[in-house]
């Protein structure tokens, strides 16, 4: 029997839920946006019982305009759905309050929960509160604060649309601590103890993907030891997450600015594991 994928995409208004659904639709998913959460179980059953080819991969969008009681019941509905033959995934699209406020200001769109008595910051806070049951149950959280639309679409396609059912999709992300931690990371490793190419004027404008920076780091024993130790650690523990039926795992490698050391090590780690499983390398700050 053909495995059916049922992906629920939720998120804060302005974070990218609609963009995610469009990206999935472009890869062959049958997408329905703003489905009332109270109809979720019936719709999933309808999809599961159907024999049409385009119902084999389905994505639905859920947002905070649902009744609060229905949103509170969604984790229980998901638990029931996961006991069926349908493969269910819950994706939550997030962004910082500052980024959301800027986006609404730039587009001049009204937040769906805002009103004369509820200004935009309060509407965003209320939306987070309403969606907390979904956030807590999500299989994958994607933060779009620092992503432009093309990066985000590529991430949706590579990590979600192309993920084989039952397989673990691994993301290795570089970042700079000066810009904050990635909120969607499962593991965070600090590599600021390594020699910093930033202090070499000839390397400062480059990134950890450039040959000159790679040569600099490969000639430092600390970088080689760090890469080896991280690969050994992850080789031991990633299978434990797979055995626990995890669908997604994000490993974040951080240095000061997120341009040199973290990028170099993220690429090294991604290259190692790419021979064994689906891996996406992303670089937030380079």
C-alpha cells in the first residue's frame, strides 16, 4: 500500500505559512489553506480512504483564526491520526516579533487578530498564546527571522517535500552568536575556541566555504579535532533519534559572526553524513 503523507503547516501570521504551502504545492502536494481545525480528523480520514493519486501527499494550513477550543484539541487529534496508516507531520513556521512587525509594516497588511483595541505587538503575543498547543506538538519548527523567501522555499522543498517517509531529515546550520541562537536547533555547538580567520585581513571578507579559509582551518589541529569529535558524537546519537521515530533533527554550529569557523565545520559535518542520509546545510549569517 502506498504511504500517504499528511502535513499540517501552522505558524504565526507573516512568518511564511502560505509560502511553505506554495512550495509544497509546487512539488506535487495537494494543499488546503486555512482548514478549520475541527475538521482535521474528518479530512484526514477522507484523504486516507480516497484512492486518487493526488491525495497521497497532502498539506493543510492551520492558523490562529480557529476556535481556541479546537486548537487545544489538535494535539489529541494528531495522536489519533498517527495511529493510522497515514504519516502525519506537524510543521510550525516562526519568526521573531521584531521581524513580524517589520513585515507587516512593509506590506501594510493588517494582522488577522489586530483591531482598534489590540495593537500589532499585542496581536502577535495573543497569536503565540493561541498556537502554543501546536508549537509544543510540532515535529519541526522553522524560524524565518533571518531567511529570505528563496532560502525558505528551498528549505521547505529539501527538508520536507523531498524527505522520504520514515527517514530522518538532518539539517546542519551555521550561525553567529552575535545574532542570537537559532531557536529551532536541537543541538548547539560553540566553536568560538578555534583560531579565527576574521583576524587575517586577507580572509575577513571570505566565508568558510572559500578555499583560502578552508586551507587556514585545515592547517590548525584544533579545527581537525573539533570536526572529528563532533562527527563521532553525532554518529553515536543520531541513530538514537532515528530509533525514536524522529523525522527532523537540526544541528547548529556557532562562531562569533557565523561566517568562517561555523560555516567550515557545518560543511564538513554535512558532507560526512550526506553519504548516509538526507542532509541539508544552511548558513544563516554568511
